[in-house]
C-alpha cells in the first residue's frame, strides 16, 4: 500500500465518517469534505430523522473501526414491535425468540458526532465543513466545491474519490451527466411521505409509554411509529399517502383536520403528543424513495458507497446498517487486493461485484416491510406466523431464523440470501397456517419439520423458475 495516497471522501454523514475513520486506520491520508456545518456545533434541524435502528450488520462495521462499545452507550434496546390497535390495546411482537437479539434505537446526530470525533483524532484525517460539492472530474479524481463561508469555488484533488454524499449525491450526478460514461439510474418514489412529531419526556424525565420497544400503529394505508430517545422522549413518524385518500397530506391542511385524523386513528397516541398540531405544520413532509444505479465506479478513480449508491426506504431499519456494511465489504476487498501499487479499478470492480446484488435485495426487502408493517402486523394470520416463528427460534435457535432475523441479526449471510430464503419461509408458513396443516395436536418439532420441507419445495420451484 502506498501510504502517500490521498483519499478524497465527499460527504461526512454516517457512512462517510465511518469510511474516513477506517481508511485512516489502514494508513491512508484522508480528506473528508461535508457541505453542512459541523453538526457538533449546530442544533439539529427540526423534522429531520434524529434516531435510527442499529442492528448487527451496523454493529459489525462499528466493531471493525473500534467504536462499537462507545456507540452502544448511545443505544436503547428495542425488544420487539409494540402493536397499538384503534381501541388503544397493545401487544409486544418480539423480534426474535432467541435471547439477546434485539435492535437499538440510536441518535443519528449522536452517532455521527462520535464517528467524526474518532476520525478527527487520526493524524492523517482532515475534515472540512461548509463546502458543497458542485461537480466531480471523474477522470482526474478532483472535485469542485462552493465554500459557503466565502462564496468562492475551491477544488480538492485526490488519488481517488469516494462518494458518500447521500441520496442526493452530486458525485452520482456527475457520473449520470458524464458524456463518455454509460450510467444506469432509477429512482422510485412511494405514494407515501413522512412527517416527524415528538412524544416529549414525562415530567421528571421518564417515558410516557413502554421504553424498550418500537411502537407501531398500523392502519392499512397509514402508519405511525415511535422510537425512544435517551432523554425520555420518542421520535414519532407518520407515514401517510400524499393524495387520493380520506386522510392524506393533501387534505390535512387545518388544525381541525389534523386533530380529527389523529383522534380517530391514533387515540392513545394523540394523548401523548401535546405539541402535535404545532409540530405537524412546522415540520417538513419528506419523500420516501428507492435509488438504484450502476456502475458504482468510474475509471478506477471514483466510487459510490452508502445512500449515494443505493438509497432505500426506512422500513427494515437497514439504511444505516447497509451503509456500514458497505465499509466492511470494502475493507474485505482491500484486505485481498491492496498492495504497494493498488489497482483501484480492480478494487472498485471487485467491491461492486460483491455488493450490488445485496443492496438491491435490501431495497426490495424494505419495500416489502413497508406493506407488512402498515397492513399485516395487525392481521390474525400474520400474528399467528410471528408467534410460531418466535417459538421456533426459542426452541430451535440453531435451526430456524425468520426472514426478519436473517436480515437483522445474521450478518454472516448476505442480504440476497436472506431475501431468497426469508421469502420462501414466509410463503411456506402462511400457506401452511391458512390451509390448516399446522394443527394444535402437532408438536413444535413436527411443525418445524413441515415448515422446513415446504420451504425447501418452494426454493426448489423458484430455482427452476428463475434459474
């Protein structure tokens, strides 16, 4: 490895800051450039997602960089989904039947600050804020930025450019607009948007509802979720159609309409949100979309990672985790191909070959989970499936992993493998329950054997049908 090489990383969000830290640990000189001010010196913008779900794949990336334990201090374990019906009844659907498998609510800015602090400690890292990327010269690995303090343009040069500048990536846009480069790009929007509201901490700083759960109010087309914060509050997110519904963002235009909607659909939640109407109209409405593109690399000089390469909707809680796993996979490729005169074109190609199919898979799984969360979590059939899967995982922890567990708690298999096996298992269990083939008289072992047999049959049929 040539340690004199300079890595220019554009975008100092979660993926970029972890990548900068890891590349510096490998001995490279890193310049990390961010368009926003240093968030360690700024208040968080209202209405922007302030907490995320951190799970095993993300923890693996943090572990690689030596910051897992520090990050865990920012976490609140969530053991399962707390389902709220219209009457205010609740029940907990655990994420796993195995012990010590749960996801974590973590502060987005808190984790970003931690990663920036750790990267900044490295003598071979320079972090530059308030400079927005305008364009990238893909062949020369240089980028032009606007300095928001002076208003002037400035150019930074690297040996390579790593684009981690998010879903609105300027690095990706430079690839898209490059005349000598064949670049495929797709962006698909959901018909739903989202808006964030707050359940404040109780008097004295406690929690107004169960702390160690991800709360869901599934209502078919609409959904409310809430994740806990360390200060006793919950970040609440409303997912609602933009239009063509009795209640949608297009017609929730008055305080009376907002109050009517929440009182009808979420009566137990509205009692916990004293600032509902004010926050509803002050906080922005955000879009939800999936971005896929290829190739991620250009001329062996530029590479996309994280949301810049594969933005997904948030319904599997895997956006951040997938981006952190990008860093893990990229690190593994470097372990194999890095040398005194590293061929970056070969590294970038090998990384994309190893990673693209899996990011496509988690994008599709996230859309699947959107429909599952808002529609199916409240259905009797789905609840029977989850109860049976939890029993399988508790009794036979080495023999059965639900689709959710395969994705969330089993980083040893890829997203594409989890999608293939998980979908087959879901189909098998739902069919067997619907057909009445899993009877009360059967032992749990017999039910597992039948489920596994049906799953293998579905996988076999899929292999024939899709090659």
